[in-house]
């Protein structure tokens, strides 16, 4: 019985001392970022000179068209077209 109470007491002290050491004494630094819709993306969507959809799909279209244009040029150079 005495042994069990010593074990309980020692575990309580061990947990309480570790929890006290976990606290930090540094000050909390607050940051104020814009909140709301479209504020969490790294590019501008609203109020653009060129609409976002045109730029986005234009970029994808150029990337899709490059292999076809390259194959056309190579076929034209070889005389097969």
C-alpha cells in the first residue's frame, strides 16, 4: 500500500514538472492577414486588366499545342507534308 502511494506520488511529480517546463516565456506575436474569399491564393483574380480565365486557359492551350506545332514543323522540314 505504501509502495503504491509512492509510485502515484512520483508519477504526479514527474508529469507536473514536465508540464511546467513546456510553457514558453516568449511573447506572442500577432499577424494580421487579409481574410475572405480569394485572399488565400498567390495571384490576383478580381479587378484584373486581362481576365484570369483567359490567361489560365491560354497558358494551358499553349502548353497543349507545342507538341503538335513541333511535329508539324518536323514533318514540313522532312517534306512529308
